[in-house]
């Protein structure tokens, strides 16, 4: 797919810009704090209705404004689609070709993107919460129904936690808890199955790509780590039973602590290089290569799932990569993927490989060709 055009109004430090982005490779150059990341963030947000760097939508609205607007025209296999997204004090509104979408999950997935930024190293090094966010955002892009299930699970989790905090001992309490348990397990198992399938496919691509980048020197494996011992390859009905048994086993502990101790909200995933966990034993370079392999794998995975390549957004990462990894990255996208790159200077970019790039200067919320 291809982003033809983007328009921002009161989005972070952009009061108003209209940009035609009709080139395969778009390079945004400028000093620090001028709005380069904000621009990529806007494209990412137009795809997922959420920023990659904040969970607080309010931060996206320009300081002197009440609402932020992002509009874009996307060229897809079946034709052009116009996307509109508005953030305001009342929440967010999303339109596809002028038609307001009742559920945001119906909007997500129209535009697909893969972002690679320095902080992606945290997917390998950081906390389980960062990996869950990565999983959820990526699965949600290709299977919008997943986000709906995730929301339902989140609602049950909040209510169940509230109940656990206030419950007094007795038979009535057990009956009520049984109701919450069944709902938690029903949505939880759906999430677990989707995560398992996504990680399995991601591993297939990432293993290959990683081996290519390291000239066959390193084998990358990815493992799903559910919050309790579970054979995730089993059918949903079997997993449901196992989940319910686990909930009954941790019941007293949960009542004491007033919080749900097992379920997808505590899942994790692990990366192994030549059999050793990258998080613990990997060098900074190996961890960075792992993050890069993951991102490149995502591009292929999205293509496999939806039949079109996503946009690739590279935020200030080229200068961090050595020549070999830069070449691998450029060669991957040059053939098939529309790419948006930010950099503070062209000297760190392998321009020989980016002959047809369109270069834009970014200064204080203005973008010039
Ligand atoms: N809601 C907002 N309203 C107005 N300006 C904002 C808002 N949020 C951030 N900014 C401004 O945006 C600028 C940062 O832009 P951005 O993060 O895109 O920088 P950048 O060009 O990518 O720089 P770097 O190369 O350092 O990453 C800062 O000047 C910041 O004050």
C-alpha cells in the first residue's frame, strides 16, 4: 500500500501542513526537536489510532488547540481510501471515506505500518509490558477483531479485580467469582491462541531474516511465555478448562491480594540467540539485530496476512546501524515497501542505495521539499 497524501492540523507542533508523499522513499531531515518524529508518529497513529510513544491521546493535541486532526489518502490494491482521525477532549473519532466508524477497531487495519525506532530495543531488553504492547498492536493491525476481544478481556479484568478487592468470604462470593472466571477464561483463551499463532509465524520469518543479517552466524528463536504453564498448541476448549483449573488453584491467593494473578495480562515472550536468552546474554549489537529482524519479519508477516506490504517508518535508526545491517534494511524495503525515514543528517545515510528518495527539510513544524 501507498500513502499518497497526509494533512495535519494542530497535531503536536504542526499547526497545519499538507504533504504529498508520492515517492517510494521519503527522507525527512532536520535538527533535533523540529517535528520529524511527530510526523512519523502521525502516520503511525493514522494506522493504529494510537501513538507508538504515548498512551495519552491528549499529548497529541497542539498546545494551543482543542483538537488534533490527521487526514491521509491511502492507495490500496482495491483503490483509494480516505482516512480521517480527530482527537479532542471528547475522545477520538475516525472516518473511512467520510463515514464515521462506530468502533475504532473497524478503522484499524485500513492503513498498515511497521515502525522501527531506537526504543524498539526495549522489546528485547525491556519489561514484559512492552512486549505485550508490541504483540497487541501488531496482532491488532492484521486482525482487528483481536482488539475487540482485548477490550472485553480488559473490562472483565477490571471488574474482577474490583470484586477481588471487596469480596467477603462465603458461598455467594464463590458463585460470583465463578461467573467472572468463566468470562476471563473465555476471552483470555482467544487472546492466548491469537498470540501463539502470531509468535509462531513471526518466528518463522524472523529466524530467516536474522540468519541473513548475521551471515548464518546466529539463530534466532522466539518463545511464547504464558503467565502459567499451558500447552498453547491445544484447542480452545482444552485451554479453557486449564485456565479455569488454574484460577481455582490461585483463588485464595487472589482474594488475599485483591488482584488477578494469571491470564494474558501477565504474558510474556522471550528471544533466544543460539539457544541463549537475548535479554540476559545478548550483547547490545545482538539485541539491536534481534529488534531489526523482528521488524523486518513483521513486514513479511503483514504481507502474508493481508496480501499487501505495510508502510515502513524508520525513526532515526539508520545512523545506529552498521553498514551491513543498513544495507539489509534498505534492500528489504527498496523493492516493495513505501518508506519514511527521519534523520538529523544525510551523512549517516547510505544515499548510494537511496537514489530515488525524496528529501524534505523539517524546521519548527514546517516541512519543505
Ligand atoms: N502537543 C504538542 N504541542 C506542540 N508542540 C509539541 C507537542 N508535543 C511535542 N511538541 C514539540 O515537538 C517537538 C519535538 O518534535 P519531535 O519529537 O518530532 O522531534 P524530532 O524532530 O524528531 O527531534 P529528534 O531528532 O531530537 O528526535 C518539541 O519541540 C516539542 O516541544
